[in-house]
C-alpha cells in the first residue's frame, strides 16, 4: 500500500506541474528551443520537473508515512572511501558499454513517427546541454548531474526499492523492478536498456552498502561525466577524445572492467570486519 502511495504522489506532482504550466506566470515550465527560450531557462525548467517528480514526493512521503522519516532512506549512513571509489569507477567504466546498449536499443525502434519524435527530443536535449562558458558548465553540473542524482536516488533506491523489498522479501526482485521503473519514468524508449542496467548497478550498490550515499555519489559521477564530455566536445571538437568512437570491442572491455570493479566493491562492502 505504501508503495502505491509513493507512486501516486509522483504522478500527482506531475499533474500539478502540468496544471501550473497552463498559467502565463509559469509558462517558463514549458521552456524549449522551439519557443525561443534560452538554454538557461530550459535548464531551470528541467530542474523544477526533476525536483517535483522525485524529490518532493519522496520528501512528502517520508514525513507523512515513513516511521523514521528521512532516515528511512539511509542517506545518513557513511560509506568507506575505498568501496565508494570502486563504485564510482565501476559506473564510469561502464560508459562505453552503456553506449553500445543505447545503439542496440535505438536499432529496435522502427516506427517512423516515433523515430522523428525521438530525434526532436535529442535536439532538445542537446540544446539544454549547451555550455558556451565555464559558468554554464557548473550550472549543468548542478541541474543535470547533482539534482537528478539526489532526487532520483531518494525516490527510486531509497523509496521504491526498499518498499518493494519489504513487499516481496526478495532483494533481487526489488532491485530489478525498481531499475525497470527508474528507466520507464525517464520516458525515453531509446534509453530504456542502458538506464535499466544503470539502475541495477545503483540498486545493488545501495543494497550492499546499506547507504544511499554510495548510489547518489555513483549516479552523480555518471551524470557529471556526461556533462564534462559534452562540454569537452563542444569546446574541443578536434581533440582525440572528441573523435573517439565506441566499438563493440571497446564496449566489451568496458563491461568486463565495470563488472569486475562492481564485484570488488561488493566484496569490500560485504566483508565482515
């Protein structure tokens, strides 16, 4: 019952956003390149959506329903430095593997109308990631990396995953289901597979460590890499890194290194001292 209440809060907050966006005073919530809005306005609009969809429902739910309130999410529990660094390394090492998964996922989509719509979404995402100056880089790190990492981990790992685990009594089921829900709520068919895999990584890190800090840190690192990569490509398009192409060999190596680092992280986290 509590799980469905959290999900209902999520969709309720989304409905409130859509309602407010109909008023002229909040028209910036619909900011887009097509409407002539600045990239900065689009960034702030995205930040509000992220906070309202995930952070606000998790906050309301914790204070109204959960016995330990925010402590339930285990954000207060520390994580040792070495396992934390290994967790971050595992996530970062997976970037080429996730790129291969994205390519596979994209090839599955054949509907012309959906392909056209997704292409428009890619253009919108690229516009929001425009970073002409160093200030824009830090703004993107806040809006596209830190805010999603904190808000989404509170909602999906701290909330959804733990509630499913209490319901099913099976941690693997909880991790897989919450990862699928995590990917689904991004409403991006071309990114479903790689986000699902990312959700698994983050879910197991949270389960093994018993602390939301590790999954938040790893999630932030993954997002931050994407931001830094976009910034580098925009400002240094002729550099060797900007011209790197993901191959299946590189993707396979990425997967092996990433899984190896993740399992090592698990061994350290589960080690009895």
